C-alpha cells in the first residue's frame, strides 16, 4: 500500500519485473499492474492480455493520477473491485459475507475481504471445497493480518483478538442487510446476471469476469422477464412446511462443520417459464439460504426418474411410428419381449412401482400409471441410439452422460441427470406444437443513454413434429386427469405432465405444462449431511398446482388445438379396433394420420344386453390428494368420447368382460427400480 501512495499511476520496477518474468516463461501471465491501472482496466478496458492493452492501461493510469487524488482513486477501486459471485465493491462484500455495512466490520472480517481480492473464486468460503476445508481462505486471511501487524496498521492486542475470532461462524450467519428487492428476488437476479454477463462476453469478446464488472458498474438498465408477484408467491409456496409433512429425514451431524446448521430438508426448486422460454419465476431453494447460495433450479443436476419417459421413450416412439397411443403391450416380466430384453442387457428388466403386473395394457395406460415395464419395452423397440439422440439433440438436455447411451435404466427410468430448468425447457415442446424454447431471463439491456446494448429474442427450434407433440400432450393430460398426477389437476385449465420418483427415493419430480406455461418442481436431499430421506413425486404435485394456480390467476381458459395431421378415431376398449355401434365400451383416440386402425371390431358383432359392470381397475395411489386407490370402472354399455377418460381393460378376443389389474397380480418381480414412477 505504501507503494501505491508513492507512484504516479505505474510502478516501473514492477512492470519491468513482470516483463522479465514473462519473457523467461514465454507467457503473459504476470502484469505488474498498480491499483490505478486495475481501476482503469475495470472501467475502460478489457481483461485481454496483450501488450497493446497494457500500454493503453499505463497511459490512462498516468492521466487519471493527474485528475484524481490517491484517496479518490483508492475509493473508486474499492467500490468496484470484484469480490465474489455478483459481488462488487467492499460495501456489497461486507453485506454479502458478514451482513454488515463496511464501517461495522471487524479487523478480522476486513482482513478476509482484503485476502480474497487476489482470487475470489479460489477463496470463496461458500464453495464445496472451502466448506469442507476452510483452511484455504483462513490461511490467506491470517497472512493479511500478519502483514497488517508487521507494517504497524494494527497493534499486537488487535492482532491477537482478530486471530481468535470465529470467522467461519461469522461467514455462515443468515444475511438480512442486502437490499429488500435483492433478497426477495435474488434467485432470479443472480440467474439473470449470469446470462447477461455471458451474452456481453460473447458480443464484445470479453471474459465473463470483465463482463460482470461492466454490467455492475456501467449504469445499465436491464429488462427482466420476471413476474415479481409470481416470484414472491412461488418462494412463499416452496417454503410452506405443510407440503413436506410426512417426509422422513435424518441428518448426520458429523457431516456438518462447527457452528454450521443444516439446510431445510428436503430441499426444493421450482421453475416457471412461458412456452416461448421467458422465465417468470425461479426458486433455487427453500428456507433462508441467502444470496449467492447454491441454486438447485439451475445447478441441481439430479436423477429425473420417470419424468424423463415422455422425452426419452414415448415421444421418440410415437414420432418414429413404432407405437401409437392405443398400441397394446404386455405388462409382464416373463413374456417373450421381456426375456429378449433380459438377454440383451445381462438380466436387466425393471419392476413396477407396486411390484405388480397387469397383463396387456395400452401405451396410454402405461404412461398414465408410469409402468416401468412398458417404458422398457418401448425403449427396446425404438432403440437406445434414437432415445439418446432425442434427449441430446432434440430436447437439449446438456447433462446426459455419454455412457447413458448404453444404459436402458438411464433412458427408460430416468437414472440419468438433468436440472429443473432443463426439464421445464424440454417440456415446452409438448405445449407449443413441438417447438422447444430455451430459458431466457431478460429481453433487453440499455446503457445510460437509452441505447440498446443487448436484445434477447426467444431461442427456439423444432424438437418434434406438431402431430407428435399433440398426441403426447393428450397422453400427459391423462396422467393429470386419471393417473399418477391427479393432485396437479387445475380444473378447467388444460394441464398435462409427468411425475418422477428415483429408485432410492432421494428425488421427487413433477414437470408439467398448460397452454401458457411449463413448470418443473423438484424436491430432494440437500447434500451429504442428509443420512436418510424418502421423497416421492406425490409431494411435488401439490406444490406444482399451488404455483401454477398463482401463475394462471386471471388468465382465460385456453385449449390446445389439434393439428391437421392428427386424426381422431373411435376405438373399442376391448379389441382396440375401430368401434361399431354394438361395442359396449369405446373411446376416442388420436393418431398421426396413417397410423390409425383400419380394421373394424370383430368381437362385438351382435347387440349386447347391458349388464352391471364388474370390472374395476386399481392402479396405485401416488398423486392422489386423499392417498386412496385410483379406481377406474368401465361400464359394458358405456361409450367414452374423451380419450382422457379411457378405461384400460385387457385385450380379449373371446369375451367383452375383462379385468385389468387382476392378471398376474400375485407375480412378484425380482428386479430393480420399483419406485420409478
């Protein structure tokens, strides 16, 4: 610091020392910049390492020293220096790290802020590495304290007192001093800053740190896509303890650091975006996690469970015309197709969530009840290569591992990886005629003069055909109306989606859509300190409904429109062929034109006398608000014109009375993944 008050903007000795070191190492790693030079670079130049930029920096530093006093230069530097994730200047750093204004911090805390200036990323106290071993930043802070003492800035008594302070505890206290708006909206603001900094970096060829510096200090006006009311409501809903009652959690206290309190568990995240990709609300966690905390919505890469099935299995198979919604597949682990899969994948074949088998069922019913056997058989028919390609290149899931291409459990049952924001984006294809929309957090950025610096348009592409999208849309509406996600039903507003529970019960999902929005909800364990947790998708669906009711407040009811390339056909519930007037139970199903059945039912050739129905289907209770079984009754004299009310009876070529759900009920599978639902 003494050198700073003596030089006139540049330090010739340091510059030549840096140049000699660079020549010796054949690099430009060392710069020899003074505080004045760094201030010039932060305000007026880039972080590019070139001799031309260095000369510009030196010239401007000398000019600045002629205009401003040393105290003014130091103040400007301290108010703009990068000190952590979206943290610029010592005042913001004081509030971010210690929940205090800068004039109120202790010597130990001031030494910490001074210590991390060299590399805030390496010394970030909230990084996983530094949480596990704080000695990294504590050692750096102690070096600063020692230098302060040796150079006479603090007394020995002050030095010893600073060394004795519990800095780790101070850093982990709840934060309240950041601005109210920032605290209320920090999940959204931080995600938006990340996106804007990247776009500034790409447009102006800056590194992202430099772009963040310009964004914070440049006086820009940013137009966010956020719905402030919905953002607040979504956080309120996610924090509501009533949604988590009944979820067992055990914390391993030995995994926590001294004075560290466990996060609320289970943790949760939510993303709401419109079908064009504009994010309206994003909640990165529940509880008072504070600004800069880990964002489970954007960075929480978890197993999506059965919520992957529409993307990896059903949509590709319908698009490739491998199946239709009325295709009948045997829910069994011992038929020829199941044995083929076992032979191909070293004995692997999944169990259903309830360890029961129902015999022949339709594709519609398989998705409605999230039957793992049906997903595995469809995946086998469409092929792992096709499924993997759809996830990577159609639905743009960036965290799918290359090895998943060879793992049917990853693709069919969601034992792969995805984040809530990725899933919300992928599901836009089902609500928007096959067009996938990538998330965006802002629409434009203006400078001080009102000129547009950045403008963000929707980022979209076709993922699947509009015909496939409509059929998938209808199938997933059935999941909400009659299947595993009935607790997400929005009444008159059309809604569809898919539940997901991982086999270890550490993650529960519901990802769904309406004509206006998609929304992804994740709940699960927060970290290694959670010794045991048991979550299921049924805990996610009520949260989804509560947030989406707020999102749709005041919006008119809107319907999905059937495209010309989709045909509707009335199907006999028993023969799965085109129904006749004499068929006792029938329903309307949708098909890509040319894939609809052409044969007429040959089971019910003569009129039948209506009799009371004795066939009841019991398919489990996940997703019901009253936790009772879902009972679907098919009347033998009933005609169903709504495919979402389709009754799922077994295919029977000799009699119209069939009981679905009873066949093979006592058969127990010896395989894995009963909870993938």
